[in-house]
């Protein structure tokens, strides 16, 4: 619509800012938001468009950035008083890519402390007494509350998928290394991923198309041929997709309510889904994840530990302490599991399944703001670096959203989006017996009212 | 000569076998050598050549392989009774590459225990009371004694450069990752390199040209454009090269005799050499090397440790024990030093120097067979993955050879060989005052007598 002149970037950003004024006092999604700075970028975008020069696919569209993503024109405080007032001199790779595509950097969204577990101020837009999840709390909540159509976060265990599920938006963690992480706070080279939040699959594909890039400053980034994620995601699957339902070894800890919802979802998919059991237990996976993440977090936070550990939360201090005690052989043994696990999972995709379907969390957003919820059900897919998506398809008995996690084969990110689109369409067109707890449209219509459209 | 029919592969291999019969009882360079199997390959090579089909650059040339390099047609015992009789089902990448170039796999050369420090049976060909160095003991000794013109080894600290210096042959450790290591016993992904032994720089360039290849089964191998190492090595340098003389912080531990020899060498190079001091002390480097190597050796030898640690040498057991105690944060911190060190060294090459000139060892081969000598002077260049070469230019007062270590910028392997060729030519053509201890030709003419020419 911006390209065609139906709306201007200034109008879109103003609509977003109006929504911010309306709900931010309650949601508290933003760590930094200067309306004038956002509008100045929007005005520049509109002027540039009128000059007749070619414009990028995100031209004039505002994007929220998790406050661990460096921006040269806004502070980046990493959710810690130790970095209060920190103003990086350069943009992170993803910010450069977004600016190149014409996007407006709306502001910085609240992160937990250094993207770990200690919560920031953000509340769940569907119910302020509940956590929005984390660590990408502000990005998930800002998109869910309609304050911005797109936002970036990160995921080291479950920091994108979990808040997306709790807040009722799409959350997408593409394949490890596909989006360069240079200029983002590094917790763990092995586990860190860039995360994307949006309200539609089309928007995720658009965003991924702009962010999938090679940057040699990220050691896990590789040069790759350009992929038309939008076209792949929009295409009809050649055959109806086949899903593998994975309960994981932690199924007993999933809320009864969520178990029922998944039961109905599986039933509604009929012969397109089969329950399978994985060889790797989630307990083992969590142990490996703890060894890798613990050691890498301890090394990446060593300056903060050395200089100001009393300014870290007790939870993070204790995590660093544990990480400092991890032995290198245990770390290396855990790293050695990743290719083994991956080989087993890739075989599943090659032989039979288009996506794994599995809970993103143990239920809807827990009550209270002192915890961001448990990321355990995301750990395996993060460890393996596989693309994972939370689709806002269901809701709990308490009316709060509940996502469906889909996991795809590495570097088949477009195909995973295509499979997700099929799933959403399949569930909304079935008239015989729509699953009781499946939401036919995104929940919280009251929040959707004022949402600007990307 | 084989290509032109001047000699046949059978004649060349028979000459080598004759030399083996002559000196092997004293030198003991071979872990496995089946004359019939070598001759069968040579006969096949000669038949193939007579068929008129195109032949590879190493057609019919015998090569010795360190016994940590898997061969499908010969045992590979990794220098340990734990692997006695081990017969791999596949060739290592380098063996496939050699076979593709037409080479004859002469046999397997003696390695220390798992390419670490506990010696095998090999003796220095120049004096059997002295160590040949290690861990590539047999490869260095076999080339030095004229039993084979070319041999492969490996280097994790100083396992190619040190025995090459002690045995008076060229030893070359190309840039980390340039030659794929798949199918070789892995001690340390970070530190392991393939090593090459030859009697001339031209032979090293020829060998490197065949072995520099991409193999995705080695995670540090990358696809790269083909480089004409032979042409680069043979070319005249555009300007006389400039050398940086690096004494390192361990200079005091270098034998007086070797210090004098290096002093003369530096003097003879006049204004083409400058002494520089490195920021990193060798003590620190050894500490980082110990953390990385220790932890990676402990993980790579975990099966042997679990199943048969009583069959490991006491020295290796103790090294594994130390490695098992390394903390992951110390391991990761040490890994983090590598790019920093590299950046500083690369700057030296970019700004002024063609090669670093530095001792490969503390002196000539130590007396006794219970130790393979100290690799400390090779540690920095191995840690940084830079190409390093030992040039057999000097000898000690005891008549034993003493190499000159040249180190080049990463991925400038051909240029390093070119610089080495200039150095050798410069020293042999200077008539005003040849350095007292510099050998104008390879020492041990008595051994050279029966050497077959590659």
C-alpha cells in the first residue's frame, strides 16, 4: 500500500504511535521509543518514494528491535543496568539489512536481562497479570498489541517461540546461521538465533527474504544462493503435508488444557499426522543445552562478571557460576551431540514428514510477572538449529493464546512457512468439526481493532 | 622422468625398497611396509601409463604415510597397542587425493602414541643414538634416509617442523584447513594440520597442489579456487623478500650452538632481516595451547580412556587427566585468542615482512630415544594455523642438522615456498662469507648417495 501510495509511511507510523499511546502504559513493550525519530524516518521514506527512485520491500514499514540489537541511532542496553545508556556506534547486521530494505526503526523493545531469564517490565497484552514470555518479551507483546507490525527478537533456548505462543502472534526462528547475528549481544554462538515476529506468514516470509544474508563477521554465516521465501511460502504444497506429532518426554508436564487442545488438533488432522517418539530424551537435551549454553554464557558475560557481578540478578549470577564450572570435555561432548541429533531428525524429514508438530510451551502464559515461563519444549530445536515456528492457532480455557510449534528441516525455511500456511488454511476451511479450542482467527479481536497493516 | 619413460615406477619403488633394506634395521621408520604391495601398485602405474591415458602429477611416485592416516589396503594403528591390527575400511581424504594423482602408497610410517609425545621405535638417520623428533617420526626419518622421496605427517604442536629440523629434510605445515583431515586420527580439531615431508621445495609445492582440496567432512575445509603452488613457488619474488627474525620469549632456552648459527644466518641476510618482538609471550601461547589441545585430546581419546586407559602411556594418561579438568570457559577464552593473535601477525605480513624467520627447535636432535624433543617453538604458529616450513639449512657443532623455520601469512602457502626458495638460493650463491654453520647442501651426503629422485 505504501508502494502504491494508498497510505504513506508517516500515516502508518502515526497509526502505530497512536496504538502505543493507547496500550503502552499497560503493556510496557518498549525500552526506547522516540516518536519524533520514528516519524523523521517515515518522512524521509515518503520523500524518497516521491523522488521516484526504486524502493525496498519494507519501505516505510516500522519494525521493533529487541534491545540486544545494536543501533547507531538509539541506545542498546541489553536489559541490564550495567549497560544503561550504552550507545553503540554501529548498526547490527540485521539493522543495516532492514534499513537497506527501507524499513523504519520504530524503537527498541524490552528484553529480559541479557536475553536470559530475569524479566523486564513487559506484560502480556491479553492479560497484564500474565507474563508475555521472554526473553523477546517486548517484541512479542508489541506485535500482539498492534503497536508495530513486525519485530525482531532472538532465541537461545525458547526466547522467540515461547513469547509468540503466549502473546498469540507468529514467532519464527529460522535455521541457525541463516540470519547474521553480528552486532547483537552474544550469549552463545552455538545457540543464538535471530527471531522474527509478525501477524501473518506472508510478513514472516517477506522479513526473512530481507534478513537471510551472508555476513562473514558471523562465523556461522555462509554464502548461499538467494531464496524466494515469499514465493515458496505462498505456493500450494505439491501434496498435502504430513506432520509428525512429537509429545516429547515432558508431555506429562504439559497442562491438561493444552494436552486436550493438542489432542483435538491432532484429531482434526486425521491421516495427515502421526505420533512419533524421538530417541533423544528432552532431559538429555536440556543437559547438553545447559553445558553448551552455560559455558558460552559464562565466557560472553565475563566482563560483566568481572566488573559488576553484584549488578547482575541472582538468577543470572548463579547461571554464570554454574557455567564457569562446566568442564571443557562435557562442553565438547555436548557439542558433538548436535550433528548426531540433527542426522536423526533430518532423516525423519527426508523419509516421510514435512514438519514436526509439537507444543511450544507447557500451556498458555503463566500468571505472574516474576517468571517468563519455561522454555524446555523449545530446547531441542534450538540446539539442532532447525527452523521453528509458533503458529497462533489455539487458545486455552482461560482465553489466553496457545501456539502450535512447527519444526522443519534445516534450510527448508520457506517450505516450513508453506506447510504452516497449509495448516492454517486447512483448519479454517474445515466445516465438519472445527476443533473446540482452535481459534479460527487470531484471538483478541479487541486488540486487533486498531492494528496497522504491514 | 616417469612421465617421459626415463624410469619406471617399478624401478623407482625398487630403488626405495633397496634403500629400505639397507637402512631400515637401523632407522626403523616403518610401521607397515609390504614390498609386494608397493610393487604391485607400481606395476599397475606403469601399465596404466603405457595405456596412453592421461596420468597424474605424482604418477608412480612412492609416498610414505604416517600411521594415523587411514588406508583401506593397509593397517592403521595410530601408534597404540589399543589399535593394533586396526584395518580401516576407507582411505583418508589425503590418501584418495594421492591415489587420484597416481601416487604409490609405499607404506605406513611410525608415529608416536596417537601422535602425542610417547616415542615409537624410529631413530634419527643421522645418528641412531638421537631422536628423529616426533610425532611424525617415521615420515621425517624415511625421507631423510632416502627410503621414500615424499611422506605425509601431521602437526598438532610441532610434529612436522621439529622432526624435519632434526632429520634435515623439508617439513611443511600448510595453512590450517587447507588440506582436509578426514580419515586421520583426530587429536584436536583446532590444532591438527596435515604435514608434508620432502627433499626439495619443488616437491613440497607439487604435493601441496594435489592435497589442497575441499572436503566437507572436515569442518575447517572450505571451497577455494585452485592455486598453482608450483608456479608460485618457482617464480622469482618481485622484490627480494624481507624477513622478520623472531627470537620468541624462549630464546634463552635455545642451545648456544643454535643461537650462534641463527646469529650468523641473520648477519648473512643483512638488511633483508629485522629482529622484531611479538606482543604474545610464548608462555601465554603454551598455556592457551594446553587448554585447547588438552580438552580436545581428552574428548577425542575418550573411548580409549574409557576402555583401556591402562594401555596408554603414563605421559598420555596424565595429559588426558589434565585435559579432562580444563574448564570450558578457559577453553573458550583460549579459542578466542586465536583470531586476536592472527590479526596481529597478519598485520606484520601486510605491512612489511614476507616471512617470519625463527628457530624450529631448541637445537639439533637431542640425544636419547626416550623423548622426541620439545615442540614449544612451533606452538604459536600451529595455534594460529599459519603456514610454517622447516628449511634444512644449517647444522650443529655435532654435525646433526638444524632447520630454519619460516612462517607465512595464512593462505599464502605458495608465497612462503617462493620466499624459502629465495633464501636457499641466496645462501648458496653468496661467496663473500658463507655462514659457518650453514650447510650449502643437505648434510649427510653418505645418506644422500642412494636417494631416488622424485
